[in-house]
């Protein structure tokens, strides 16, 4: 997770770590069938939007980039 202007990474390392754990938890969940990139991007966006709003009462621009490995 890269933050530009929303929060300083050095001052809010706990917030960034919690967001990483949320995304990792979603990505490690069981999937039945194929892998839908659009669904994955939208889910990550929704999860992070709700989390950041609940923690900071701000709505940052979230750009999930999913790369096939």
C-alpha cells in the first residue's frame, strides 16, 4: 500500500499495516471457480474505503492494481 498525501506512512504505520491485513485476508479467502479481476479490484476498493473512513473520517482515492503473477 502506497500513501501519497492521505496519511504519512511513518506516522501511521499501524493504520497502513491494518489495511494490508484486511487486503491479505480477503485475498487469502477461499475461491470457488475462476478468478475475476474486476470483482477482486472492486472488493479491495470497498474494503479499504470502509476501513479508512471508519478510522479517519476521510475518503481517499483508492486505486487497486491487481497484477497476475
